[in-house]
C-alpha cells in the first residue's frame, strides 16, 4: 500500500511518515463530543503556553524542526501560525467537518504536519518521494501547484496528493461523503517514530469520538531504514 522511494530514503535520512487508515467512518458537519474535546484542548493549549512569546513557540522542538525544513523555501510552519492564533489571539481551532476537525485538533496538540485523504478516491499504491519540480497538482484552494524541487511529496498512481511545502491536493480531499479515510503525517528529520505513532493514536481516538463504529485497518510508521 505504501512505497518508499530510494530517492526519499537518500534525501531524508532519519525521516519517517505515519499512516492511519480507518474504515466505516462518518463525517458530519459537527459532533458534540468532538466539540467538547476541542474546547478542552483550546484551554489546555492556552494554559500550556501561558506567558510564552512567539519566539518561545518557534523554539519548541517540533516547530523548530519543521521551520528548519521550510526555511530554504521561505515558508513558516503553518501549524505554528495556527497555534499562535489559538494561544495569542484567543481564536478557536479552525472549524471544519468533523473528520477534518479531528485532524486539526491532533495537529495542534502534537504540532505535527498532517494531511487527510478520502481512501476511496486514492489510487493505490501511495509512494513517498522527492519532488523533481516538474510535477503538478491542484491544491485545496483550487489553484494549480508545482511542488518545489527537493520537497517531500506523496503520490498515488494519478499524481501528487500532498507536499510538505504546499499541503494536500483537492482531488483526494475528505468530503461529507467520505466513509474510509487515510491520514498521513510528515515526520521530517528530527521527528521521532514514537512521536509520530502517538500522534496517530490521538487522531484515532478523535475519530472514534465521531464514529465509534469505525475500524482501524492500519496504524503504521514508515522510516528510512
């Protein structure tokens, strides 16, 4: 199901990617149990980072590692910006349909970059690869994007489904009709496998709040070894 290219192994020694595959899920516009957990998480984050400045957040290990990866591309880690909006501005975690919100919540808790896809739209296998710079895909916002050469990407047999720099694609996005889902976590070098695995478990628990009937088909971390 998941292939790791030799180019990816060579370019990113020590990197890992986590995959969570769940079937028989549901994706309502909202869910009371998830909303309650989101409110609790927002409070936890504000308490955890009370008194912190922006530079303090940038120094946190997951954020620091992602920003180091993104620096050559002149990008700031988007999860850092989301955390700042919750902690410093008192804003809520981004509102979305329940499955996507479950993913956002895990991202903010663990500060790890995650993408979600409709498993039934994906054309297997998925390949972890390195962008050449001549690929193209349609981002969530509907715009065509050429990934940066050297960036980590994931592809299925029809093309790119996500990249670290520019995020996930539109073709395989989670929708209100999604019943089988795949979440992918980019662990750039410096992010440990156990950290990724715990993040996948947190996301799994969030999904089970929405869809207790859901089945977990795979929860696995792929490394470069």
